């Protein structure tokens, strides 16, 4: 017979899975549309062109083959492409892979939290993680963040289990998960910090002579190094493009050192992103309470070092963290553990410290109000993102993309002008150039036309400089023109 906790865990996970299936066929534009469309285009190019995971291709390479270097190992879009091969091209399969990865991360997060904080705290951890708005958004989006969280949590869980009980199957799983975590997102290497803590806790400095730990490090890091070396090489081949710079100058000199003394960086990342958006205020308060309640508890040092590792990553990848909202979501995972602990132990601590009278009543009332308000805030944030009027603003991209796909030759190159991302290229199923409204100039359009661009397509003509729009409309044939989109034949 199933015990009570198992039933609760099952219900939470089934609810989290099913709610993420709602509107699973919607366009890939509700969050980080540019990133979703890049990942989706890589998966589709695997499916259409060549299932070669070592040479991913994007659509925005102009008249080149669009081989993209300086990227993570594209395991996630490759897995989606395999499903395309099995079931045909269905965009929602990418979302489904993300949802499956979320389910795995949620389960192992529960097991990890249960090991360190107990069953009740682990249930609250699971509940907060499952219905946290940002985790909800990005665990059903077409991008590798959900897979990264899955591999990260499973690595931390199996490493912890191996340290306690060893066993080759645990060693194999922790090595596999670590390797895939590092390959999926390079900054996850920072999670070596909590692993190092467990090694020092068990072996002291003798961990340096543990050959299995050396084997773990060599396998996971060597494969990661080889991939990023190859990915850097892709940028140099004919038709190769660069997505990110992996240089010391970019990340440290132009990133960390630029932001570490900038107060706006701390406000943007730790208040606007983490406290306000990731942890939705009340979760942030419980998170701070969790840190205070556990700061002297040695049994939770593993969680503390996990949290510290992510904060270090914020500084090492400061440029991306400031620019891209979803770069802060890894902190939600260890924060969920501390939030679960804080909620479970708050009333107990009020009694332990013998707080009585009005103070006790006020504290208990505040606690109840926050706990009750938390799910309502989550519900509001999640449902607000998927309201019809909010989704309608993205429909023109899908509509104009379908028109271009149906009315132009499949070999035609296009210029997609929106916010700089490849959304129009992706939904047009065409290669070409991406252009942002702020850098849309006559000179750039003419340069791309000379390189082979046959059409100019935009859904943001009201944002483009009037002199540029007047020039293009007067010189080139208008194929379609509405208040929502414009197609010009160059």
C-alpha cells in the first residue's frame, strides 16, 4: 500500500505534468521566443538535412550553410529531431521533451530534499518548484534549460548517494549526468563546488588520491573540453557562425569585472530577477528565512554550497545573466529546498524561541497569510502569461511566416526584421538574415539583397525608422501589407 507521502508526490507531479500540456501546440513565442526559435531551427535542420549532432545548423546564416559554433552540445534539439524522425515534424514534441525533463528534475529534487531536510520539507520543496512561474514557463519551452536542470539535479543527487554508499551503478550515473550537465550548459561546471565539499567532508585532503574521483573528473571534464574545442572550430569552417565567445576576455574582463562594481547589476539580478520574478516576493522572503534558519546547520552545507555555486556562476556569466532572464532560473532549485525548510519550520521556531502574546499572534498571522498568498500569486503569474490578449501579439509572426512559406520558393533567402531574433525565419521555414528594428537601415538591407536576399519581411514596421520604410516601399514591390506585417520582394 502506498504511504501518504508517495501519494502526495504522485499527485503533485501528475498535476505539474498535465498543467504543462495545456496549449502545448501554441507558437514558440511566449517566453524567450528568439531562443526557442534558434533551438527549434537546429532541431528541424537535424531532421531535414543531416542527423549529425556535431555540426548543428541555424537559419540566420544568410547564404551560408549556417553551421553554428561556440554553443553548448546540442543534445536537446537532437533528441527532439529523433522524435521528429519517429513521429513526423510536430513542434510540440520539443515542448514535450522539456516537460519530461522537468518531471525527472522534480522527482530527484524531491529525493534530494527528503535526504537533507525530511519528508514534509521535501513535499513543500516539490510543490514550490513544480508551480513556480519561471520554472513553469521554461520547463515547457523549446530550449535546453529544462534538460540542464534535470542533469544538474540528478548529478547532485547521485554524487551524494555515491559518497554515502558508493557502488558502480551510482558512479556511472553520476558521471553520465555530470558530463551531460556540463555539455548541455557549460556554467554547470560551477556545481563542482558542492561536489568538492562532499569530497572534503568524507575524505579530507585524501580525496586527492581517490582514483575514482579522478576518473569522474577526467571523463566529465575531458568530454566537455573536447566538445567546446570542436564547437570553437566550427566557427572557422566555411559557412561557420559564432553564437557565443568562450574567451577569458569576454567572460571575465568584459563581463565579471565590468559588472562586479556596478550596483545596477545587483539590483537587476538579485532583486528584479531573483527576488521579484524567480521567487515571486513571498518565496524570496521564505528563501531568506531558510538561509537564516539553516546557516549553522552542517547537515545542509551541501545545499548552501550548491546555492553559492550558482551565485558564482552569476558573476562568471554576468553579461548573459544581465541580458537574458532565464539565466537566473538555476537558483530556483536550491532556493526551493530552503523555502520548503523555512515553511516547515517557521511555526516550530516560534514555539522553540518561546514567543508569546501579541508577537506570537502577529508572526503566526503573517506566516499564514504568506503561505496562503503564495499559490495565488503563482496562479496569477502563470495564467497571466497565457491570456489570449497577451498571446495574440505574437500571432502575426506565425501568420506572416506561413504566407512566406506558401508563396515563395523554398530556396529563397529572406530578411526577417523583428527584434533581432530568427522568429520570422523559423516560421517562414527559410534561411536568411535576422535583423533588429534598431539596426534596420537601408545600407544593411541593400547589403543583404546583394548577397542574395529575395524578400524583406517584418511584423514591426511601425518600430522601424520612417525614412527606411518609405525607401523600401517606394523602391520594392509590396507583396502583402497590413497593420500587422509587411512583405516586400527585393
